[in-house]
C-alpha cells in the first residue's frame, strides 16, 4: 500500500477474470489518528503481501485522502477465506495496534458481489 497520493490510481481488474461472481468484498473504511504512524506503512505493506497467501483471496483496491480517510476493498472467493484472514495472528496483531495507535475509527462491511463488470480505455 502506497502512502504516495501522487501515484497513478487504478482499480483492481474485475475479479471476474480469476473468478466469476458471486464472490465477496470486504470494505474497510477508516479515519486515522493524528499520531505518528509508528510502523503503519510497513505494517500495511506487509498485510497487503500476507493476505495474498490466504486461499480464495482475489485482489484488493485501496485509496486514501490527504486528510486521512482510507478505503480498502479485499475480494475473496468465499466466506471461509474471509474468516481465515480475520483470524490470522499477524492480522489480529495489526488490528490491535490499529485500535491502540493508528485509527480514530473504522467500519468493516462484508458484501456478496452478484455482478461485476468494468471498462478500460484502450
């Protein structure tokens, strides 16, 4: 996950390429504290790499504003993959540190994706 808001931004390709719907989207919306990141960027990068090892993980999108609002969406083939990620020890540790230091608040939504399509200019 990049902290560089000037980097090119593009959505993850539709998960329909590796998996046809239905599949699941985990939407994580957060507001950061004003505290020093204290390992936030390294932890976010590590978790982004780590989640790829979870069976059923399809991809992720993320974006953040200079004001600290962030949205990430992780796509999973099934609920079992989401549960495995939710219980992963390193993910649990990062969530604990996030509540202690990095987040003012966050919300997680889990949704079943029934349809997916996209457009990309040639």
